[in-house]
């Protein structure tokens, strides 16, 4: 299982809607308008998450907001309690 952080360079409701459309609700946590966490029960690469999101090539063509995907192997810091609760048990 793998957890990813999707970091957007600007707000994009279309991208958020696309992520919510293709991943189960319990596997997505929108921290704020520019940070979305995605959890997969399968071991996946960030590139595979990108390819699931960008099936029509719009993001590669630069027609919409830029974003980057990071695989999360550990975390630490200060942020919303709800985010820590969502991450708990998903990252081992």
C-alpha cells in the first residue's frame, strides 16, 4: 500500500473532481485547495497515479493547472488534526 501527496500550483476544482471521480472516497483526503492525499491499497508509483488522473493528456499538454505527486514514506510536523487522523495507519 502507498500514500501520495498531490500538490497543485493553483486551485483547480476540475482536478479535485477528477481525483474524487477515479479514487474511492475513503482513499482521498483533501487537506486544502492545493494539497490532496491519495491512498492506494496496491503498491503504486507516483507516475501511475498521474497516468490515472491524466487519461486524456490535458495535464501533459499544459491546458490545466500544474501539479506534482509525491509518495509519502514518513511524515512529521504541525497541521490539521483531521489530516493526522486520516494518515494514521495508512503509512507504515
